[in-house]
C-alpha cells in the first residue's frame, strides 16, 4: 500500500498550518496572522519513528456561510477527510470551545476515520491541561494540549496518531516521479489546468485573482509514469506585492520552480506575453529548469488558417531567451490539447536529464567550428577550442576547454550553443556552457582520458 494520509482540519486561524510545519519539520505551509490563508489542500511528507506518512493541510472549515471561497474550502476539506487514514482536529485552547468546533466534531463523527483532538496554543504545560479539559465535550476522545509554535505536546500527539496508521512494513516505496511546476501571472488558468490534468476539482478555481495562495502538490499517474504537479500562486510584479500573504505565496512559487524538473509557463492567449511573463521565463532559465510554454484560453481566440503561426512568431520573439521551450496552445476549460502537455513533459524531462558521450559532443562541436571558425581578437590572436565534455545534467552542463576564454565573444558563444542544439537536440532544457582555459598538451591528455570513459 502507498503512504497513509493524515488530514489536519479545523476552524480558520487555529494553527493548522503551523502544526503542519511542526510535524514535517519544514516551513512549507504559509503561516500568517490572517484567517483564510490556506484554501486548497497542501500535501507534505512526514516521519515519526519508523512511520512515514503524508500530512494534508486544509483551509479553515466554516459551515452555514457561503461567502467567497468558503463552499470550495469545505469541498476541499471533505475530499481530504475521505482519503485520510486519520484526522487531526485542531482547536484553539486560548479561545476555548466554540460552536464552530462542535459543528466540525459532529460532522467528523459521520466519517469512519479515527480523529485526534489537538488543543493548540497551550503554551504552558500546567495551564494547557486545564485548557484541554473543556474539549472532552466534543465527544472525540482525549484532547491533547499542544503548542505548534514551540513543539510542546506534539510528540504525545504523534505517538497516538501512528497507532492508527498501518505498520511501516505494509507501506511500499513510492515510484519515481517527474516534478512539474505550473506558474504564471494571476488568473491565467493555472488551477483550471491542474483540474484538467486530474479530472477533478483538486484546486479551487475562481475568477478572483489570487485564489491560490500556497504551492499545492498533486500526484497524477499516467500509465507507468507519475507526475507531481505543483500549482502555484499567480506571480505579479514585485512593486505591486505588499508584505503579507501574497509575499509569502510568491516566494513559495519561486521555490516550486527550484524544486521542479519541468516548469509549465502558462500564458493568457487573449493578453499575449507581458513584461511579467518575460521575467518569469527569465527566472526559469536562471534556475536551470526545463520549460514548456502553455498558451491557455485558446478557445476564446477568433482564428483563421494563419492565426496560430502569427501567435507563435510573436511569442517566440517576446520570449526569445527560452526559444528552446516547446510551445503548445490549449484550453483548460474544454480540455483541448491538455493531454498532449504531459507528452511534452516526458520529452523535456528526458532532455533535462540527458547525458551525451564525449565523442558525440565533439563531433557536433567540430562540425560547428568547421562552419564558422572562432573569431580573431583585437591583438590578432585567434581563439581555439580544444574539446568539450559534459560534466552534469539537470540542466545539461558542458565544459569547453579553450586556449583563452576572453577570445570568445557572446555572439560566438551563442553560435556554439545553437549549433550544439541543432545537432543534438536538448529540447525544452537550458544548456549551460562553461568556457575554461587550458594549455594544448593538458587539453590533449584530458581529451584522451575523457573519450576512454
């Protein structure tokens, strides 16, 4: 069986995300003194003793209120509880028992899943016991006084939790997966795209910009391949971002780019490429991630036989520095071409991890040099490339050994990169070239060693 799931539920602002961070030992979930920060389900792996499990943070659960996002948050929480092996109900020990806590407890009693009550914000051990006693009224068993911030009582809570989980030997290892971050400006359809991949309302979709706050992981299986899809908050220009929830959301989105293998840069077909889209593409390039440009809302564009070519030319011109990225026109709303995105992800992920033998690399390099010799410097000295070899993947990194790196200008360096791509591919991935000076005899010895490997 796969890893068991533990859902954390409760009213808004009782400290659910803080508890998630404490259990996982990381600071993934956004913690900020404002109700409603968490809206979607956020999954993170955790360990306690010999047990490994997945913790799911959920939005603040409020019944009898249908204002913005609350019905969708309820839907997300219900989905989390239905797939959970155990549930932790978080309540506020300083505020005491509330009608909202009683409503949630009554709702949980109708689900065949064990529930542990975590009475949070009990910063003092002696006072915490008195604070927790009131929550026996929930009828869900012994309440555990804890402090998510300081860690007090969380050990006892986790010991009780793992008693409800399957034994470690029954849990199988998870398969290898491709990590795919979905990024873009607000309201370009990232969450709709995620839902189109999963075929379910995995992420809250709303026309209100800024619906997604955290980076949300969803695992999708297609055939024998697994993909971890990471939906992220819409990224606006820095000057438009105030310190607070949105600030943390954007930082989390940048971290999602960093921990991904492939990034889907989602554009709005109606708006085209904006300055912020260019900045995002630059960030993907800087992080060395594979990239696919996804033009969403293509169904809303009036078309003739030339439309797609005109759009392609314009996007390529505006995002010339990621010209290696494949481009696909889709509609997340209708599902048009969405399945083909994962085909592109497979291709790009393979190229991102690709390693080319030294002999093959040098054949391509020598062909490029034959077509265009290195330039002659102002002092009348010509650059000379001895050989090249690949030293890393993700992204593919190639070292070129030359007589003097300063004799190769940017134009010639771009030419070499373009020719290597033309000969060898590397679709969708940045190609990092490192120019290193070396003496002739040393270069010849190194080349002999490299080609024998």
